[in-house]
C-alpha cells in the first residue's frame, strides 16, 4: 500500500479512537452534527484548519513560559483589565490578587446554572442554589463594592461594545471557542484595546478532548495577528495542552 495512504489511515484511526473513547458529557450542540457526519477523514480535515502561519518577525520578541499563571505575573499592575468568559471566577481571583487591577471587567453570559453538571461538578452544589451570576456577584462582592470589578452579563461582543474605544490595557479572551465567535470578539476587541495593550488568547488549540469539541481559536487568532501585525510576546504551556498565546496590539489595521 502507498505509504501516504497508510499514514493517512493511521492518523484517521487515532482521531476516531480519541473521539470514541471520551467519557465526558457534551456541552456543545455542534458536537452532535460533528459526530453524525463524522467519518474519520472528515475528523482529520476538521482538526487541520487552514490557517495562516505567524511570520517570524512577529515572533522574535516572544517568550515561552511555564503556564498561564506565570504569564499573568509578567503583565503590568494597576491596569484596566477584562476577562472575557469567567466561569467560576477562579482565574479572575488569581488575576485580581496578582495584578491588582485598577478596573476589572468580568464578562460572561452567566448561564452555567442551566447545566446539570459543569466541568464535572454539580452546578446546583457549586452555585449554592443561586444563579451563576448571583453566585459570582456574591463571590466578588468586596471587589464590586470597592468599584474595582464590573460584572457584565451577556454576549461577549455586546458587553465589550459597551466600553469606550482604547479603554483596556489587558484583555484575557476565554469565552466561546468557535472560529466565528472568536472573530466576532476580535472585531470588537481591536477597537477596545489600547495601542500597546496586551491580548491573551486562552485555549489556543484545535480540539477539546473533554467535551469533544473542535476549536477555531488558532485560525481566528493567527488571522488577527497577521491582519493587525501584532507582536507575539508570550506562549504559555499548560499540562492539559490548552495553551495561552499573548500579543501586543500596536495599531488597528482595518
Ligand atoms: C472556559 S470558561 C472560562 C474559564 C475562565 N476564564 C477561567 O480560566 O477560569 C468559558 C466561559 O465563557 C462563557 N461564554 C461562552 N460563550 C460566551 C459568549 N459568547 N459571551 C459571553 N460568555 C460566554 C461561558 O459561560 C463560560 O463561563
């Protein structure tokens, strides 16, 4: 048999095996369509999206760091920060303590209480019988009362759109990971981030094996980097392979 075909089959069967073996609950409706349509060769195509490479001149000042927590420690303190997609707020809590932001905007649809289980915990137990948003406000009451934290409940691109242009020093993007949604977020973020500000893209990976969901983050992010000539400043490793990539945003190109 032709070596190319053999290799292709081998890769396909690995992809198929990963999909079959996963034990986790599916949160994303795209998955059903993905699985019913999925023949091995289709999976391989879906996980290998055509994306532009980041040219080396945009990588020459980049640094590899151990994980996203180390990355955050290298960012400026007392800044205006947004975390887009906060879930339970564990990472928000870390950022608030480490960076002591002047302003921290927490954005989420805050609808996780509608799922029976979230990230393998019972949502009723986690949210103590409250709504996701109510529980989050209770958790960060002190910061909200001090005027440091603003909580915005709704779709990420709409909530970001409420802020003035050139407002944020740091935006941590971790909401919907489909290509279309990340593009939509970035179409707003490019106006809301200051020149010289930092955008961190969480989950820079093509597939989530826990929920069996393809991610469009690398494609949307690489396109954005190339279109706006952004310098990559950090790449954070993560044991789970859900990497973070951080860029410095210098100027709006379109
Ligand atoms: C992966 S979790 C965020 C985790 C959090 N950043 C952390 O590191 O702990 C993604 C969150 O984004 C929210 N989300 C997903 N799509 C969204 C959208 N389009 N607008 C606002 N929030 C969204 C979900 O409700 C969820 O809480």
